[in-house]
């Protein structure tokens, strides 16, 4: 049974591990990043905002209850199904499910909200394309950073213990920050044999580029930047 290393942060890591086991893979948990909540001052939210945009489930889950209460009456535009579900669970009453990626969501909002203000619930680490495209279209985007993504440090001994001293067959990578952490781990003399033959399945070309010198031709990129596409690629390739 192939050993698949899951590097995404909790609680998503355990959910992915279960999905892998359900389709016949052996999962090993090694979160390389963690998300932490950030304080958000409700007084800084614009009073004239007419909508909320969300491109990450973590942005909703880490948002303070007071911020959600302040915004819940506005229409919420989520990037995809999981983010839309998280927004509904948080208390937003009107949630629209987007096309699945941030650029496409920005395209769909640009014409409707030109000249108006929206609140963007987001992380401190994020792609700038979503905001840039909307601002170019004349949308006033007010970013409310509700969480940060931090790297998790491990000793050589901790990594060897997690993997039981056995090489990983596959590594799943969900972010450039995790890819950078994996590249550093794979370069440690004590750990090189654990990753020298592993195949890396990643969500985007940007993540692949972060990892490239480490893995080269052993990298595979999902057709879409979501877990469904990543696991479909894994099943097809293996």
C-alpha cells in the first residue's frame, strides 16, 4: 500500500487522511504549516460595504464572531463549495457559490461591484491577483485579515518518527509555504533518503516552482487548485 504524506494544516489534514484511506492509500500526517487567528478591529470595516468576498475557508473559520455578526447580513460571494458551506455555517444568510478559483470569482464580481466597496475576508499570506483585478475594475476592496499561516518546525528525530523511518511514496502539497518547508526537509542529510524517490502532487504551478530543484520530474500538478482535482490526479497516476 502506497504511503502518502499529508502536509496540509489541521483540521484539513485529518480529513484528507481519511479520504486517502477510503480510496486505498496509507496516509501519514505531517502538517508543515498551521493557521492562527488574527485580531480584526470591527471599527476598521467600511460602513458602505455592500458585499463580502471569501476565497478561503480559513478566513471564515478564524474570523471573530463580532466581525461575522457585523457582516452576516450582506451577500457573501465564496470562491467554491467548501468555502460557501463554511460561510453558511458561520452565519451568513445569503451565500453565492463561485466558480472554484479566485481569478474567476474576481471576474464575476468586477462588473457588478464597480464603484462600490466590498469586504474581503482573507489571510495575511495570499495571492494578490484577486484584489488587483477588482481594484482595476473600480471595486473598493477592504481586506480583513483574519488568520496567518505559519511554518511548523520539526527536528530530524520527529520526522523520522512520524514516517517510522520509512521513505514516503507520495507527498501532497497545498501551498508554496509548505513546499518551501518540504524542500528544506528534503535537503537535510538525515532525511534525504525519506524523500529522494517520492513523487510530489501539488495544487498549482507556483507550488511546483517552489519545489522544483528538489523534485524535478517527480512533480505532478493538479488540473484545478482544489483537493478534488489533486486526489483525482493521484488516483489516475497511481
